[in-house]
C-alpha cells in the first residue's frame, strides 16, 4: 500500500465483530470509517473510542441490504473522505454487516431467506462493486464468512449457504482485483458470543457449554478473538495472503 495514512471502511461497525475490527484497525494506526444501520448512538461511541486511540474516525448510515441506496452512500463517503482526509479513496474495505436467522431448511421462509440474501450476499457483491473505484491500488478487502461453511450446526442452512457464496466471491475478487494489487481474503469466525442470532451463543449457557466442548481451546470465542485477525490481514505483514479463507474458531469441530 502507499505511504499515506491508511483509511478503512468497516460495514456494520457499531457492534459485535465490526466494532471490534474497527477498534483493532485503529490500534494498528489505521483511520476508520464505520457504517451503522440504526444504532447511531452506538456508532458514535465507537468513533470516540477510535479517536481515543489517536486515530481519525467517522460514522455513516448504511442499509447494507438496500442496493438502490449505495450510490447515495458512496457519494456521502466521498464527501467525508474529502472533508476529513483530503482524499477520494479508502485503502481497506471490511464487509462485515450482516445478521443471522436460526431456522431449519424445512422451516425457513422466503421472507427470511430474502432478507438475509440481500444483506449477506447481494449487498456485499454490489457494495464492493460500487466501492471498487474508491479502493486505492494495493488495498485490502476482508469479507466476513463463517466457520459454518466447513462444519454444520443445524438451523443455519440458508445463512451458511450465503456465506459459502461469499467465499467463492472472495476468490474471484482476489483474481480480478489483483491486477491493481488489491488483496481479498475471507475471515471465517467460529461460534462467537455476541448479539448475533439473537445472542444465542452469548446468552444460552447450554449452547455455550455444547460449543465449548467442541472447540480445541475449550471455550466459546469472543469478539476480541476476531477483530485482531481482521486487522492483521490488512497489514503488510500478511501482504502475501490472498484469495484465502482464514478460519478463526479456536479449532472448532476438528
């Protein structure tokens, strides 16, 4: 990457893994713009925390599942970059925004399917496409996948299939965007104790115990376990890692 101050855009950065990734990036000396869907108050707390780490930060509203809003979002992003950084490009894109619905294949409704598809796959595809001209040469893209593309826990069929699509997309982005020196990788977290999926891993002790018994390191993952992995992929130290799925699960279901 070039020698100017690095700027990252993290979607869904007001909570969970996105928040943790944004803060981890700031600790590596990278400025961060986060997006939020509805929780502006939470997003502003993250901005203050990043600024407390000595980095510049900003928060923009984004509905990651509404492709028709992306042109307007890119326009807002361009304005913020110009006003705050005197730049017109970012160096890093972390496609993190998303949610999960716990439902068996037999019981998943079309409405549930479409709502996840719009955010988890269609949104990532077209937001990345819209932002491609705004990513600096030799930049980085990290797409968030899931350990559930390798192992199976019942009730996440639709969600995991979409993340499988993200992993394939990651390879194609790496191949096509490598012409500009842009590296693209996917991080696949194992079970993490956040509010994801209604907080089922975080709040259900029986679920926690079951998952921990299937992880080599003997505990459920925390957001703090994932953010630094995402941030590290955005550094020069891991600059030769490209087109790869990196699982961060503590050794789940080995």
